[in-house]
């Protein structure tokens, strides 16, 4: 089974829309029956292994198990991938992803392209994935890179946001997080082999950390 299956998600209001923040590092928008997922970086493990960097192949399979768990649990009508779906050039992980998506023909898969999405158009077409550079859904503008647009609230990825949580003594751990500012929300990277970058927290920002099987409000 996947390493982290959510037992305690977090409900938040963003632009008067209710989002369920999942510890699997995704958002479920119940009203729209939609999943929002950023920075999967499928293919990264195999890319590194092909370049003689010793990474267990199980790290790649974990992404697919968690993805399928979300499809089965939430039965979404639409899944928006907010960029960096695939890490680099084609490798066998793309076939694994295509096989998984084909099992769910009733789900619409749409990719808001990111800087790592460099596969040929035919790969996306054959996998049943439509591609756009940006997408407006309700009060939200979906992009990969963070953008400032006063007309819409921006939901994006790319940053791989994280926060440091201090324990007893001088120990601390870096955790992926959801970030919601005044005009922008940044999703954590879904991929389990992606790392995090610290976010600058300003007054009024909301931060939700993904801790094992739960999502906790930090500020």
C-alpha cells in the first residue's frame, strides 16, 4: 500500500470554494469533482537510474500506487496536472502512467504544461491527456509557474513548497506544504522524489504541512 494514505485531511475555503487538502499532496475540489495535482515528475527515478544513479525502482512505483488510490477514492470527473507531469525525455515510466490512466476512461485528464513537460505531442494524445498552457476554472487561474493576475486567484506548482518543523532539542524536519497567500496558492510536489524549497511566510498567509497521514495547519 502507499506510504501515506490520508486519515486526516484539511478543509479550507479559498475564494469561497471548499478545498480538501490531502496528505497525498493533492487537492480535492468536491463541488467540481476535481483533483488538482502538481509536479509529479513521473520518470525521474528511471531517468536517474539510466544515468547510473542508484535509486530503488520502488520509488517510482509508489507514485503510481498513490495516484490510483486517489482515483478510486474520489472518483473525480476531472484531474488537472499543474505541470511537470513527466520529468524529462521518454522512458518506460511513461508507458506505466499511460496504462494507469487508460483504466479510467471516464476521467478527463488535463495537463497545464510546465518546464519539464518536453515529450512529443503524440505521447500526450495517445495517453488521453489534453494539454494547455493555462486554464481558468471558476475564480481560479491554473498555471505551472506562479503568476500574478488580479483577475483570478492563481493555483500553481513549480516551487515544491516546504516548511521546517522543529522538534525537541535542535532537530528539525522539512515537510512539503500547501501555501495560500492573498492572491496565490501553491501546491506541494506530488512526486515522492522531488525535494522541497522553503516558502517565505507573510502576514495573512496560510500554511498546511503534510505530515505522514495527515495535513496540519501551521499558520
